[in-house]
C-alpha cells in the first residue's frame, strides 16, 4: 500500500468510527428522552390519583359521596 492509499484508508476508518460514535450518541439521547417521557407520564398518573383521592376525601367529609 502506498502512502496515498494508506492515508485514504486511515481517513475512511476515522470517518467510520465518527459515524458509529454519532450513532451511539443519538441512541443514548433517544433512550434518555424516552425514559424522561415515561417518568413524566408516571408522575402525572400519580398526581392524578392523589388529586382524585383528595377530592373523594373532601366529598366524604361533606357527605357528597352518599
């Protein structure tokens, strides 16, 4: 392999490695976003359940649930 071919080969390798690294970073960002979405949905569901329980408790106190 001459010097020019060797440089081209190394440049190709570097490009491939950079593309792979970029792909991994995109995957990690996507996974983090999905995890955040799921956490926020879960938190919202918990808040809704607590609000409903509080509303039911108030209704029970004033006799509105009968």
